[in-house]
C-alpha cells in the first residue's frame, strides 16, 4: 500500500499505551484485586432508554445519516483502592458503540442489476478503544466482526423492496471490552470481541429502525458464557471478561423474538458434548430477549418524541 511521503506515518500495527513508573513501583500486595461479578448469573447489565437520566441507548445522534444510534453498557464497579493507586482507568472497561446507516440509495450505473438491496457493513475500533491501541487500517478481527454483523442483519431487512440499491452500516467502537483483566498474563481468548459483536448487532438494529428501513423484526444480540465459578462450571448471561479468570466457552446469537429465529450464531470454546452447546445457545437467546425489550422501548420513545407526545 502506498504511503504519504509528506506526512509522519504512525505504526501500521497495534501499539500499547505507555505505563509510567509511578504505577509500576507500587507494592504488588497493595494493588486492587480482580473485579468480581456482583450481578446474578441471569441478570444483564443495565441499558436505559433515551428519556431516562443516564441514557445509554439513543437514536438519531448523527443528523447527516439516514439513521444512527449510540449504545453504552456500564463497566464493572471500581474497587475503592483504585483511585489511590491511579489504576482506575486500567481496571475495567465498558462498551461504547456508535452506528450510522447511509441509504438506501441507488447503486452506481456501472454496478450490475440486483433485485434486492445490497448490504455492506463496516466495523472499526477507534485507536483508543482498548488498552492496546488499534491501527488505522482494519485488521482480521474487525473484518470478522463485519462479516458476522452482515450475517445477522441480512436475514432481517426486506431487501426486495429496494432493487438496485445499497445501504451501508458503519459502526465505530469508541470503547471495547478487554479480553481479560489487565493484571493477567497471557491467555487472552478474544472473549471481549464476542461481547462487542453482541452490542454491534443491537445498536445496528436500532440505527436501521431509525433510518426507516423495513424489517421483518427487530434483531437483538445476546451473549452467554460458561465460566469456572468456585471450581465448578456455571452459565452466566452478558459476561464481562475482566470479571472471570477462566472462561470455558461463549455463545453469541442474533435473535428475532417475534419469528423465533436466529440470524447469526457464533460459539467459541470446547464444552465436550452436544447438550452443553444447546443449553449455552438457549441462555444466549435469553440474553437477547433482555436486550430486545430495552431496544423496543427505546424505539417507542423515539417515535413518541418525533410525534410530539413528549
């Protein structure tokens, strides 16, 4: 790829943020412990509608786009000693996503005729989204997220209503979940990427609805994982990778509640028998149902605002 010779180009790959000496000269015994999950196993993180005080699910945030949405999930609560050691920003991470939808708009005249709409998805981490800084070009993990997102959305949009048209779904990850707690050494399993994909499906569904594109249903993403708890494996909904040291397997689904259909399924890990995978997928569907209720409520609030009911 050609580079601009008149500019100072940054590194092509990912880089790690510097850690200053005042953070690494502390006594290891004084460092805070790993954050623990305070929610019950079957409880999701809080997502609010846009008319509540702390709004983390909004639509219409980008006026220049046909449709847009913003999704934010709360991070794990900080340990009281984190502010003393200066490591509050490295302890936990939440999820902040912004999505814009452009289209439907006509394809170029040179494009071949298509009887249905052409869907394209683009998922990109902001350089500051994770502890390891991302490059400005998409890597393999970001392309995989785009492929899974396209699979989840392709079965939702009624494409034959826009022949020879195209729509672009662009998601920017402002803050992404880490694969593990910052104090762990190695052993990352890209578990955080699965949580990011679950949020991408939900926020993209809200943006598509905000754009007025006809769909068969509102798709929502759900994530469930099998983790080691007190030496025994247990299922949890909406896991935060930094709260669990040993994640055995995880499953994410794109689910349509009204049609009882799954548009995307991604399972990572090894459970050992077929029955375990089915139970894991059922729990992921339950997580998607919880996200779907909040999503529908946010869309109703948006419709009420547009109609002047508030």
